[in-house]
C-alpha cells in the first residue's frame, strides 16, 4: 500500500495534509470484500446476490442523506440507490462495467432512480486523493460527474501502487473536461481539501453506522447489499420499490 497520496508537487500542500488527517480519523475499516476463488461475473443470468456477508436489514434507511454527495438522476425520482465505493476497488470496477450502465439505461434515464455516490476510502492514500478529485469534479460540473467517474474506473491502476498521481488524475480529467476546467479541478483538490475531507468523513461515518465496512456496498429502501451484486438483484429490488 502506498505511503502517501503521491501528488507530485515539490511539497504536499498543507490543505491536503489536513484533509488526509480528517479522513484518517475515521479510517477504521480493515475489512475488505471477501472474494471466492470462483467469483462469478454479475449479469442477468444469476438470481442470487454475491455478497461478502448476508444482506442486513436497514431499519432507518429514511435517515440516509444525499448531503453534498454527487448523484445522477432526478432529485425527485421515486427510488434512491445509495452506493459506497472506492476508486481503487477492483470489484467496484466490475460493478461499473457490468451493472451500472444497465441501471442507468433502464432506471436513471427513465426518471425512476437516483443514484447517490458515497465515498468509502478503505484502500489507502490513492483512494483519498481520487475522492478529493471527485468532489472537485462534482463542484465544477455535476452533469459531467459520471463520465469522469467512469473514466477513472476505465483507467484504474493496481491497488496500492501509487498510480493516482497528480499527472494521472489530470490526464484522466482532461478526457472529460477542457483545459481550463481541468486546471480548476486540480486546484480545488487542494484549496477545498478540508471541506471535501469532511464530506468524505461523513460518508464513511454513515456507512459505519449501518454496518457497511467494505466496497462496493449499496442501500435500496430498507435493505443493504454488501459486495458485488447480480443485475437481477437490483432489478428485483427496484421493481418492488416502484410498485
């Protein structure tokens, strides 16, 4: 695991150090998703969820908050899916590749689902750096957030390798934003690091309060789903919630 966020300036800005300390204060998550040696790919064919633990009941789902978190879909959509993720998590990438696109096409684009994105930076400093970048992206252009989010997973490096350097993040960002916007985003990562860090901490504290300690994890209605899920699991839960 990398020992620093490796943003390659001559010295690490004080604001970023402050943010790292804020986020580090709630990094109590040592658990990782347990992957079976025969871990299946998600899709329509499987009927049962693949989870690190049994899906627990969530009695206080109405108390979950979108807060300052990025989201896609209509704010007035009848159903909300809360999604905790880590940009270094390879299982999150599998979820993005196999499931998220279908949920967006079938539910978000139809106006029936809002997806709220919540940080759970469990895999080290690169995770924190990318979470800060995502907050800056959301602030600059909410409409481009998901395109950037997907681009990060499309270019995901090896966990703990220190791949999320300033140059790499800027390069990925430039595939979605123009140069001026990219420069603004890179600046906000530093100048707003403290407030972004507080928002990231709030996501992690909320996850802990409902028993979520690994990525990817999801909440729909009164159920929490831990680990990679079949598309059919989401469809059943969403269709039931929409009836």
